[in-house]
C-alpha cells in the first residue's frame, strides 16, 4: 500500500505542476482564472455539508485545499508570500483572537467570545489601515460575498452597535412599508425605482430573518429546493398525460402545482 500523502506532498505536487516541464494547463492559470474555480469549490463544499455526505465532504475539502495551495503558489512566484506564510498567518490569528484559550482572559459565554473577537479584529484592522481611513462598524464584510449573505452580515454588524429594530413586529411593519413603496413604483412604471424598491424589500426581509435567528441564505436555498421538487412533480404528471410543458397552459400548470404542493414531500 502506498504511504499516506501529507500536506507537504500536496505542495510538492503543486510545485511540479507549475514547473517548466509540468502541466501546460496548470502553468497557464492566473489569479483571475482561478477565481471561478475557487468559488465553485466553495459551493461544492457547502453542497456536501447540506447533504451531510461526509465522504463527499472529504473530497470537496481536498479540492478546496488544492485551490488554496494553487493560489499561494502563484503568490510565491511573485515573491509575495508562500503557503507556509498562509499557515503561519492563520495559526497566529487564531491564537491572537482566542486569548481566553491561549492567554489569561476570562469569558462567560459564546456571546462574550464573539464580542471580544470583534474588538480584537477591529484593533487589528486599525493597525493595518494606519492613519488613512477612519474605521467602520461594517469593516470586515467581504465585497464579493453573495448579496443575500452580505445583507445578513451587514445587518448583524450594525445590530451589534444598537442599530436595529426593537423587535420582529417592527421589522414586519417596515416590510409592509417597503412593499407599499414597491407597489407605487410598479404602478408608476418606473423600472429604476422598481429595482431599487425590490432591493429594499429583500434587504428588509433579510433583516427579519436575522432578527429571528434564521439564516436567510439557507432559508432561500430550502425554498429553491422545494420549488424544484414541486415543479418536477408537475413535469412528471404532464409526461404521464403526454402533454408538453410548453403547451400545458397556465390553468393546468396551476392545478398541477397545487396538487404537487398537497402531495407528501417524499413522494
């Protein structure tokens, strides 16, 4: 049996792939070309998590790790940093941000851990930023996050300094207000205003999710999956009747949709 490969073996494999005599495809890759692969691998990890498929999770984590090693290799070729620097940075950060574990700090619960984490992070960002730009409560939310996730993260950060509705009922009232403004924009036939109001309405619904402790991204993902499953039942019934979905018509589609909603989920 071949000996188990280590992290250093993976780094050596990456070096070989990028060598002059290595793989032509790997040698052509850049930071820009790898961006899409990195995002895709992250989503595949999430998919394995959602399915609780641990063998798949192991494989997908490996694919993600390869992307990290690949990006670090590109950086090392520019003499920016190495994969060892990446490991050193995250290890040092974890120790630094857990003074209650690796130091003498005392915390009462996980809420206090999060508060302390934010304090340390804010201090680190201020040191890195220097005297250039004033710090913001919203610092640390990646610009490239998917909009739904980003909205929830922004709301969470703002809420930590007291910028929040007093309760869920107040958020529901704001949703009603945003929907009224959306109706007015649609009635006025103003596409730009309609787009803005749709954004405002979605953002406020995400704030309600956050206020209620619901992961908005996960909630929407579950609804997407439910829609796919129900529409598949509609298509199955149309196929049984030998009716093309394109010619079924809205009346029949609606009737079959209601039947799909009423059927057991595991049908």
